[in-house]
C-alpha cells in the first residue's frame, strides 16, 4: 500500500513590520523586545521539535517542505538552510521532494537566492500583492512595486526551479487598470505559479479598525468577482491553468504539491509557533507566542480528533475547490440531487464521475459547498 504524501510546514513568526490587513501569527522586533525570543532561540526550538517529530512519526521521508510566515527571508538563507539540514538529518527527503520558502521581496537578494539553492530549496513564493504604489500603501507593504518582479527574476536566475507570486485583489482604491497592470507585471516576471486572493478584512487588524471608523471603504464583493474574472482571463490567455480556486500554474509540475497535500487529506507536521499539524485524523496546534514556544519541551497547545462527519465536511469543502473536482461517490443521494441542481444553475459541471466548479461556480464556491452539505443535513440518516 502506498502511503499518503508527508509534508513538513515550518512557521517563521517574524516580520519587519505588520501589514494592516494581516492577522497571521507573526511579530515585529519591538513586539518581541524583552521576551527573550529571537531568530536563534526560534531555530534551536525548531530543531528540537523536528527531533521530537521524528521520534513520533518514525521513519518517513518527507515529500514536501514549506517554510511560511511571517517573513522567512528575514532570518536569512543560512538559518533557512539549517532548518532544511535538520529535516534531512532527521527524516530524509524523498526523491524529487518539493522544498518551498515564502519570502518578502524587500528582504531578498541574488545572494539570498543563491544560498537557498545551495541549501536545496526548489521553490520560492514571493508576496507581491500589487504593482500599484497606492495599493501597496493601503496594504501597508514595504516594498516598491518593481522589487517583487525583480526578486522573482533573481530567484529564477539563481536556479530556483519554481517561483510563485502572490497577488491581493479588490483592495479599496484599486482600479481595474491597476489590477491589469499587476497581472501583466506578474507575467513579465515569467513565474510558473500565481496565487491571487481577494482582500479579506480580518477582525482585530488595523485595516478592520480603519474600515470601522469609516476611513477606508470595505472591499466590494461585486468588484472582487469582476477582478477574479479578469485575473483568470489574463492568466489563462498566458498559458496558466487554475488548479485551485485561488491558484494557477503553468504546468502540472508547477502546482504546489505541499498545498495539494493539505487539500487532499495528506499528513503533515507543522513545526514552529502556532503551527497546525495533521496525522491520520488527529489534528493539533502549537502554542502561539515565540517565547512560550521556545521554552516548551512539547509545544502542543491542544488537539482534536475529527469525527467522520467533520472529515466529510472538510473533504467536500477542499476537493470542490480543486480543478480535479469532487468524486460523486463521496456524496449521498440528497447531495447528488443538489449537485445536479447546481449543474442546472451553471455552477458545477459533470466530468465523468466528478463534479467540477464552472467559472461562475468558482466565484460562488463557498455557497456551492454550503448547499451540498446542507442538502445532506436535511436528509434524516
Ligand atoms: C501571510 S503571508 C506570508 C508571506 C509573506 N510574509 C507575505 O506577506 O507575502 C502569505 C500571503 O497571504 C495573503 N494574505 C494574508 N492576509 C491576507 C488577507 N487579509 N486577505 C487576503 N490575502 C491575505 C497574502 O497574499 C500573502 O502574500
Ligand atoms: S509581511 Fe506577510 S506575514 Fe508579515 S505582516 Fe505582512 S502579510 Fe503578514
């Protein structure tokens, strides 16, 4: 029997400054001052957790590694290399393993990418967000518009095989032309992967406070839908295909295998402060603060065992967002009838034994998922 793929996620909880829209588990140097935590105490604790993970998991080569944040590039290629070195020593990498790190354009350089290649990184994901200076200002991003494209080129020139650029669209003040120019800049950068997310105003962020005070309009859903269509049109015309609602790739090899592991019930161990893990139906998550994380022998904060019903809900939610679609065998009669209704509405398409979102369905993916799940709930078992 072949095992499901096994991934390791490593969370780097440091940022130079906090972008107004971001609610990720990340800290600036001034927020950590006096807590005793630093990139070096983090690295030591990450190595300790990797040793513990190896003891729990046993022998299992790693298929994918994803170092995310926060801002991994802020800690430098040497520490990122040390993390990968420990993963190699403890677990070993499977042949052809995908090894990604996220990076912020302003903390990268040709030397940084050369260091990543030397350490064995195969993929870099850069947060570009927009090519429009006024949009970057609303998002409170630090880099200049041209830097992300330049960084993507530097990464490829250094020998990083796969490069992604992240875009955020429908930021208040962004025009259709701003977005068009952003996508054109992404295409000029020659990357083989693009992620594009509609701006979410997360509770508790500086941006949410600005919206509440009336200083910034909330993003508009209709505008977001139009912008999504524009992104999809431009990327498709340039030869990229969607493989998840918010992700496009130039070829099957360019798809992010690590994220596909999350979406297809793979196993992964999340290392670092606040990281989440999933192994064979058990999910757990670590303490969030870097100082508590570094001080803990076992950083697990809590865990849950998913019920079969919860596992089903997640499977439907995640598989339906993929271009490979949802296997009809996963649905009961009521949900299949609902899927047939959604086909009539132009939201789903039947591809043999699978249901796949149409483009209109991609815009309403959450509603399609909810209707499928509610249809089963309404039917007495
Ligand atoms: C959390 S960041 C971490 C990587 C890196 N620090 C960066 O900013 O690119 C990963 C990506 O999540 C997306 N993101 C974060 N918060 C978001 C929000 N509130 N709405 C939409 N996208 C968001 C951004 O596109 C960002 O590139
Ligand atoms: S750089 Fe990335 S992780 Fe850091 S605050 Fe900004 S969006 Fe969040």
